[in-house]
C-alpha cells in the first residue's frame, strides 16, 4: 500500500506539472503539503548530508555557491529493482547513472541562470526511486553566505536569505538546520535563521556535520544532548565522507557503514550511536513528516475543499464545454443572446450606468440646440419686410399679409429639423455605446469572440433601422406643424396697429414699421409655442422609435437568422478565445487534481 508520504510526493509532482507548485502562489496545494527544507551556510556539509540520505553521489560540487536554484528532491522507496532518477523538466527520461544526474542539475541550473554565479528561485524537481531510501521530500536551498564574491551582485547575500525565508517561513515547512561541528554553534547561519522563523523550535531539526574534524580534546556532546542549544526535536550528528574518500569514489553505502563504525567506536558519542548518522536522520525525518502530514490532514482537506469551490465558481464564470450537436450549439447561442439582452436592458433601465445619457440628450442637448436657432435674425424687421413684400407678388395685400405669415412660419419651422435629427443621432450613439458596454459586461460572451462580433453587428444593424424610423418620425412632427397652423392662435391676436412713438417719422413709415414689427412678434410667439410642443414630442418619438424598439426587438432578426444556420455555421460562431479555452482546460485539470487528491488523502490517511 502506498505510504502517506509517497501519496503526498505524487500529489506534489502533479501540482508542479500543472503550475501549482512550491515557490509559486500562496494557498496552493503544494504549499499546504508539508516538506523538509535543508538550510545551512556555504560549506556546512549540506550536499554531503543529502547524498548520505539518498545513498548516492548526485549533487554538483565546487567552491562558492554551487546550489543556485532550489532543488525539490522527492525520495520514493521501492521494493527492489533498479535505482533511477527522473527530472520534471525531462519527463519520460530515466537516469540510472547518477553522474549524469549531477551533470543534468548543473546544466538545468545554467539554463535559467546562465554560466554565471547568479541565483534563481525557479526550482528544479528531481525524483529518486530506490530501495535504499525512505519516503521523503527535501528541498535543498542555496547556502547562506555573508559576503559576495567576484562575479556576484552585491545583493546576493540578501537575495539568498530572502529565497530561503520564502520557504522556511511557511508553517508547514520542517526546517533541517545544518551546522558544522567545528564552528561555534552560536555563529551558525542555519540556527540563527531557524530561531527567527521558528522561535519555539517546533519545526526545526538540528544537524551537526564534520564531527570528525573537531579539534582534539573537544566534542559536541553538549549540543547533541540539547544542553547548549535546545530544540523540540533531537540533534543528529553526521560524519561526512572525507575529500580522500570522495576522490577515491568510495560509494555511499560504504560511507554509511564507516559512519556507523565511527559513532559506535567513539568514546564521546558511543552512547548516542543509535541516534546518530544519515540513515537514522532519514528515518527520523520520514517518521516525523508522516506524522505532521497526518496531523494536518483536516486543514489540508479543508483547503482542498475551498479551492475546489473556487475553481468550480471560475468554471461557471468561464462557461462549461459545449455539446457537439446543432441543438446544443443553438441553445448556447440563444442563451448568450439572452444574457447580453438582459445586461443591455439593465443599462437602459438604470440597473447599470449609461441609460441616463439618453435623458441628458432630452434635458440638455435638445433644449440647448433649440435655444441656439437663429430666429432673432430670421424674424428681424429687414427680413420680415423682404418676405412680406415677396409673398404678395405685384399686388400688395389689402388687410393682413397671410401669405407672408405662412412663408415666415414655414421657413422658421424648417430650422427645427436640425435639432430633431441631431437628437436622433445622439440617442443612436448612446445606444451603440450601450451595446458595446453590454457585450463587454456579459461574462458568458467573453469566451466567444466571433459570437460577440456577430451580436454586435446584428444589434448595430437594428439600431440603424431604429434611427431611420426615429429620423423619419421627428421630421414628420416638424412637417406636421408646418402643414396645419393653429388658427386660434392668430384669431386671438389684436388687429389694431400700435401707435407710433416717434412723431418726427412720417405717419406712413411709422405705420409700416409698427406693422412689420407686429408681424415678426406674432410669428415669433407662434414659433415659441411650436418649439415648446416639439421639445416635448421629439423625445417621445425618439423613445418610441429607438429606445423602446431596442428594448423589445434588438436581436429579433438575429434570432431568425441563427435559427436557419447549419451545424457547421453554428460551430464557427462558437469558436472560443484560445486563451480562455487554455485557461478552462487548466482549471479542469486542477479541479481533477484537487478532487483526486482529496479522495486519495481520505483513503490513505485513516488506514
């Protein structure tokens, strides 16, 4: 049966493949699953500890910063067979030669950082399958340093610390703090950092390396027994291979036996021998990691459930996959149209902004345009005289200049056509803008760029028809005013001419001027009355012909057009945005991962 750690390793690998991995976003499944971060200063023996745990030489070696990217190392205990390694960046390729593994780690590091001494927080993922390991996930981090060397940025010291902290700060991270025994524990970079992020020591395991290199007459018993620096977990001593052993290619299994003999025969550490060495450390970490995972299962499952709900909501927003038959496609298109129509009506009726601009046309733009009409110039005494004189031809009028009145009124009323048509066009532009906004605000449509264009074209085509109807109607209103004048208005006008005020002007001239002035005033009064009427009726006509029609019949022709299309044409309308398709596919895969992880954790955890 698969171990709990083995299951977690498998889930973490799946997370990484889907981009939901360590070093990534907060709240990911990878982040919620506990693992062990290996922390230490440069030349503290980190690499030797990891190789001892694995039982293989596989890590690059050298001076300065050798580990320049995090290495996520997942160990899988097998029941026999060959040992092999796999890199996530090279799937389907098994490495049985661990010298090739070392080279691939170095090459993959250079692919991101270049052949420089720079670092990168992009992790390398390596899985090792062997009967000589325990199930365990370890994260090898760049060694902490105090100074930058030639070829490194001045910020390298802080950059490395920030990277290491980004892992060990997480409450689910177990810290493996490695310190060399031949240095003062008080100056240990690993212990200092662990104390900062884990002051209680609950998450920290201390490891002392290079015990065999301590000065004669000194030992690390006080540290290993927890008297000098106490942790909640026991300290473990490690004896690394000597450089001579490395040069002679002494294999790790022989090195483990040699390490065991060292502790058993040591007068200082003999009583601790059963709790020392890389093999014991690996079993200790594996046992603790499984216990931590088991304890955190409720919170992990709760996080998984929360994430599943969030992914389901995102998929609902993006839209589920569409059926392949014509009926399902037609239903989807009509459903998208209804969603757009609903948003469009909300804009018009005030649930969303924009519809108020139509009222602005009627309340501000139309009155302002009417006010600017040049009636003062048109009804000046000079123009009235000209129109009146021309209206009667060769024979002047005897009593009232009726033809002159009519011509003055007709020519004045024609000025109303401009503001009437301008109001129609202004409302048309508002409606077009609301169509654009509504398409953008309809979440269901975002996945179908072609359908968006088709709906926009159909809606704008309808708006053009409604504009033409509106234009004809408002012009007809103006023409109606010119077709039949309100007789009662003129019957109520006084018939006596005004008396002349200037006695120096001849009586005939005084009479003529007053007569023309009265005509201009009468026509102006009538035009004002018509203006007030049109100010009320033009908005009514526009709302009836354009706004109401847009609410009722904006997509009616489109519905009829779509209903006659074949399956191939419907499919073409539903070609999704590739970016959204990719996003949905990624979400579906993540959803499957999280559901599978939840089921598997539940099935393994309680056995």
